[in-house]
């Protein structure tokens, strides 16, 4: 009898550098399965834009496995029940997987381990999509890090991440195992199809991830250090959705980046900066693992009673890119139309929501969760808390981005803003980021009537800044 294994795909939708899959394949035939368990995650169930990426990643993985002669089995329902059923159907004596780090993952994996073990089936869990396991990096006193710089220094002293392993030679067992249809899962938007055209902007899946990494390291990384904050230029990798779904592993990124450094030592500072951003991703996972309430509660308890506002009209204006601050509106429209937003602009819009509009960071976190292709529980929660001032190693709350100054500094020539806010395209650079200061004649020449085809600013920067600082002052009494 062949020694059949299940490989349970999760946030690791690729074939290269998957130690669990290689281990399973080396034992005998493998039944790869992806389970859609809509009960997992509570309010952090996968959002709309991410479902689009998931659909296409699964579609691509199915094709990649088919070329090896192995079908991907899709099942929906309770994860534990399905793994038990499928192991029985396939006659599998072990289930392999990569671990996950969300607050519910550990308990789920323990329960599945025990249920499988009771039937004589082993659960073999391998490291997930991180460079270092969260338990392996700690302060001198054995506690989790709460500050990025010493965390990343400790990662640098930890054993080098394992080099990526190639696609294993893999075979399927004799006999068909039933699968559901991906199309029936309805992961793609239908009416309306708000993702229309996304397939021309994004190619999810493993092969495209590898191309994106190679092209970034060959053509763009040299500009990363100085140019990563300019949203109109292609100086960042745009690898985040690939990393989120495990179309590529951070180990692959780490090793490719180090190889590029050896090839051209001149790009070392830029590559180190890029790797430190991969380090921020790692840090966010470290924090989520050790502080599982991060997506829901202020990390700094002082912020628990912060006087957040509840103005839904303001929230709507922010979500739809109608705040009257051009760089903020450009970012929010980029997000809606492409499922992505440049990091600098993410910081600007997040600061605007939490400080100018005094709305809760959780409202922004939830909107990003639904709209981002790379929506990631760890990075999203930590970044929102970081900008909002309540997070670990956070930007101090009193550091309030001026959206006009941010626009003028990082989108000086206005390429980004004019692209996403085309009604302002005719304004001269001098007024692009503050149309309310433009003389009537200049506005008329650019076909702009404030309040009609572009909004007046919904808050005054100076007054909003003062209101934010007064709200912040209330924390001092706690
Ligand atoms: C309010 C807010 C919310 C965010 N939500 C998410 C999210 O849900 N998912 C997500 O992946 N990133 C999130 N980020 C972080 C960051 O904006 C994106 O990772 C980055 O813009 C992705 O673009 P890139 O792949 O071109 O990044 P690059 O600059 O090329 O960086 C390489 C990789 O490093 C990681 N990375 C870069 N910056 C950060 C960061 N600040 N924190 C954590 N990881 C980082 C990403 O995996 C990224 O792909 C958020 C940032 C902010 C300010």
C-alpha cells in the first residue's frame, strides 16, 4: 500500500520552498487540499479584494499542480471535519501543512492534531510564511520585542533563513478524490464587478510573484532607499499580496535580495532598507502572535478611552475620496480602483482619518481589510495602530501629518494626484494640493468649482490639528 499524505494548503499558495509539501511528496502520493472555512476568523474573515486574489491564486495553483499530474482538491466547510473525512477517503496516514499565526490558528492546529491523532493520523506542521518563528526571537530576558530596531537586530543574529527548496517531484494516488468547483465558491465580484480590469494590473500566483521579485531586484531596487516614498514612481516591489497569500515566501525574497547584494555591492544600502521593510512585516507577525488582541484593542491601554468621534459622513467622505484634500482623495481612490495603495499614502490617509477626522483607527482598519488585495491581519492592525499612536513602537500621536505638505513633498509634480483625481488635473502645481487657495480665475481656467465638481476641505487643517491635540491631552490624565 502506498503511503498517502494530505497536504493542507493555507496561506502558502505555491510549490517552491514548501518544506511540508516536499516532505509529504518524499513519502509517497499526495492529495493537496485547500479548505474554505468561512467560520474561521470571526469579523476577520477574508475581505472582498483579497477574495479576488485568493480566487486567482487558487486557479493558478490548480494549473501548476495539473502540469505535475496532481489535482488540487477544493472543499468548503469545517476544517477539522473535512481533513478527517478526506484523510479517510484518500487512505492518508498523515496530514502536512505550514503553520499560521493568527489568534485562532494555534488552537485550531492543536484541535486538528488531537482529532487526527485519535484516528492514528499524524499532523506534521512546518514553519509558515516568516523568516523566523516568533518563539525563536526574544529579548535578553525572554520576553517579546515591542520595539522594531532591537527586534530586527536580533533577527540579524538568528540563524540564516533556510535557502528555498525547489518544487518537489510529486504524484497523486490512484483513484479520483472529489473536489468542489472554484467558480462555485463565488469569490469574484459579480454585480457589480468592481474588480473589472484588475487582471490587467495584477497577475496573482507563484510565477508572477517570482517575476515581480526578479524585475524589482534588477530594475528598481537601486532607487528604493531614496525613492520608495514617491507614489508616482515604481520604486517599491508591490510584493505584498504575493507575500500575504504565500505565492512567494520571505525566505525566497531574503535569499534573492542577498544574492543581488553580492552581484552589485553598490545597491547594498537600498537592499538593506528593502529587507528592513520585510523586517517590519516580520515584526507585525511577532506582535500579533504575542499580543493576539492587536487587531481589536489598543496596544497601549491609555488609548482605550480615547475620545474617538463617530461622524459617519466624515467616514464616508474619507472612504470615497471626497475629503477635499487631494493627496488623501488620490490614495483612497487608488485603493478603491486597484485594491492597492502606496505605503506613503497609506500613512497619510491613516493619519488623516485618526487625527484630522478623529475617527477610530478600527474604522480605517476595517475599510482597508475589505479593500486591500494584500489585507493582512498582522500588518494592517499594527500599521493602523502605529499611525494612530496606540501601537507598539508607534509614531507619537502628536506627530500629525499635514496633508498639503505631504502632497507637496512626495508628489511635487502632481503626477499621482492628477492621475487619481483627474478633476484637478488642470490646476497648476502651486495649488494642486490646496485648491481652496487658488484664485477664482485659476479655478475657472481649470474647470473646477469647489463644492460642485471637487469638494471643499471637510475640515480645516489648523483647527483639526488643534482638536486632535486637545483629544490627545486627555490621555495625560489616565
Ligand atoms: C495604515 C496602513 C495599513 C497597512 N496595511 C497593510 C496590509 O494589510 N498588508 C500589508 O502587507 N501591508 C500593509 N501595510 C504596510 C505597507 O503599506 C505595505 O506592505 C506596502 O505598501 C506594500 O507595498 P510593496 O509590496 O511595494 O512594499 P515594499 O516597500 O516593496 O516592501 C516589501 C515588503 O515588505 C513588507 N512591508 C513593507 N512595508 C511594511 C510595513 N510598514 N509594515 C509591514 N510590512 C511592510 C510588505 O510585505 C512588502 O511587500 C500598511 C501600512 C499602513 C500605513
